[in-house]
C-alpha cells in the first residue's frame, strides 16, 4: 500500500522552543528533541511518511511581511509535491493573524492545512503541544475535522486551559486575550464567507487594471508577495488622530469597541475619516455592524459621513488579512 505523505513546516514559536536554566524561553539552532520525538510518534509509520522543512525559525511575535512571504513561497513549493496534508508549526502570539491570512489565500486548495502551537515548550509536562499535534493527526487519519467531514481548508488545533480541545476554522480564530493562553473563534453564524471575500478581492484587482481573468485560482498562486502597507488602529479613550502619518499608508483598518462603536465626538473617528479622505486613504471598520442591526448614535454618526467602509462579519484579524491581500499587487494587475 502506498504511504500517504504529511509535510510539516516548522516556523518556530513556543512549540519549537525550550526553557533555559535562567527561565528564558529560547529557540534552539536545531529542532528540539522534545518536539522531534512528538513528530516521530505522530502517525503510523506503515501508513504515513512524515517529512519536515523550515523556511525560518523565529518567535512568532517577530513575524512580518518578509517572513509571511517566505512562508507563502515555501508553502507553494511544498504543495507542488502534492502531499496528502500539511502541518504548520508556529507560535501563539500571532497565531490568529497567520491562520486568518492562510485561510484566505489558501481557500480553494484541495488539501487540509493544520496549524499547531503550544502554550508552553514541549519539554514542559504541562505543555499542550502533544495534545494539539495529536488532534491534528487524528483529523488527517480519519479525514474528519471536528464533527464534519471536511478535507479542505485551514484548521487550528488547540487545547485550552480547561482541558477542552477545540478545532477552529482558520478564518474564524481570534487572538488570545490579555493574561490568557486560551483561544476562541468568531461564531459561525456571524462570520463572513471566504468565497465572497476571495471574489471581492479579484473584483478589486480587475478594477485596478487586471491583465486577465483569474477564474477560481486560489489567491496563494495569484499573489507573488504581500506588499501592502495597512495601518491598524484599535480604539481607546482620548485618541489623537493627529499622531498618525498617512503618507505611506495604502489603507486603514480601524477596530471598534465590543458594542461595535468608536468615538464620534470632537476629535473622534470622523476627524480621521476627513484626514484620510483628503489623503486618498480608505478607512475600513472591523468588526462592524451588519445592515439589520440597531446602531448606537455614535456609530450612526460615523456612517453618516459616508467615508467609513464597514466589514461586517469580519474579525479584526481577518479584516487585516483581507486588506493586506486586497492592496497588494497581484500578478493579474498591471
């Protein structure tokens, strides 16, 4: 019987780290033995062939467009070998940003991609590294993700501190909160659909001077590299929008408070909208209310300016991934 092939892409993070005698968590120069042992015992050797590679090894908090471009390029090389599944081992600090980006650009690929991280280095007995890897292994062995038979898409396997293992859709994962290593997702009923987002990106690229009609090509193959400059702003009391320099900004992603609001008084968001409009910089809101929701007076005042572009159903993390791809140059654009 021909063996199935799993490709493991190692990028770093806590799951690839060790805690030194001084208590500092560091990345080793080579794969730590604790993680190597987990990978060796991951799948039945008579059924699966496991190969690993690494485009880089960094702490995930150091990720930037350069590293993400390296990851996307490496992923294209790996997928050219037609593996049966792909695991990406990465860190938790930027896990939700990476998972949302990958879910968007990999939509339409005939393969499942699984992101695995850990709360503590794998050498720590309290680490959830083994549990998270085991969950991903069970998923590809059975062909089932959670309770639904999905064999495509991006998934994140993570056991929270309460001991409950959760399998998240990559496009729904939220960043862990302050003072927490637990991960949650956007509820399915309010999350945006990836096909619609991908279609809107292709429509925008064509409007900007597309050289051809890409059809249903996954964005991973239509996007040579991420190049956009997106300014991300989270609201807080007494914001001074005069502090922001918009000279190198392609677009602004402005977050909202939990009630989907932002300040509309005095030097509030309308001031930024006017400033950005004069500079020719579009401003997007995420999360944003949908059309059937009652609006707070502050939110209604912001929308009345007709200068804010709402992204209903998108988390801040998915909104960032969407704008990053939307404003990067495609091979289909002049």
